[in-house]
C-alpha cells in the first residue's frame, strides 16, 4: 500500500468528520494520522492514510470529491502521495513563542520571518484577535522546534528587537516550562 496525504477544507458542520473518514474507509484506505481543527465556521483536516494498490491519486481525489458532493458536504479536497520526507535538525528542542500587543498587518509574517532566519520550524501556530477587545489586541502562539545549533540568546535578541519595533511583548519558553506554568491544577 502507498501512503497518501489528503487535505480537506470548507464549511464545518455535524457529520463532516464522519463523511471524510467513512469515504476514505469505503475506498479501502486505512487512516494512519489526522490533524483537524475548526476556525470560526471553517473545517480543516490533514489525513495521512494508506491507499490500496491499484488506486491512483487522481481516482482517490475524484471519488472523495464525488462522495462529499453526494452527501452535500462542502469541502475542497487535495490529495498527493506521501513521501515521508520531513524537516529535521540536530538536537532539536521544543519551545513556545508568544507575541501579544496591538493588532496590525504583518504580525505573523514578522515573527515567522525571524524564526525562519534561524532555521526554526513552526510545528503549530495559533493567532487570535478577540472581537471583544476595543483596541485590537492580538495574541500569537507559535510552537516551534529549535535546532541545537541555534544560539538561543541570539534568537531571543532578534525576536525582542522585532517585538520592540512592532510594540509587542514576546516570550520564549521551553515547551516543558510553558506547559508546567500553564497547567490547570485541580482545586
């Protein structure tokens, strides 16, 4: 069996995950991994699955699009072969970078640009601009993987300089420390 990566994007609603998973199962695909989220009313999922011999990417994508349309599920579908390649680094460590302050165009691009310059990989990203904040406050949380070759003090200094330029507060914490500090303890 070949592995395939399939992404789904579109309107969320009850039954979307069932439609996607049952269509893949009906096509004799075995789901290995899924990452799924909802942003406002939009559904997004990435699925890695084993595709049966004799099935092609084009046939799989065509069958998924047709099956979703028949179920009146409004999702776009993109499928490609999974080659197993991934970014890697020597002695990587996980950190959480948070930036908060006045909302303005380019915040994600500015911070991610610094991270990219230092070969830091962004594993997860969440950007929030609460609607109830009158002054347009933004919070951005990056879960990142930092190669062991990166001098953390230099990375922090670059992030601090960019944050000052944008009137932001920025914090860099080892993931273990971040999770320990933010863990909710039972009362």
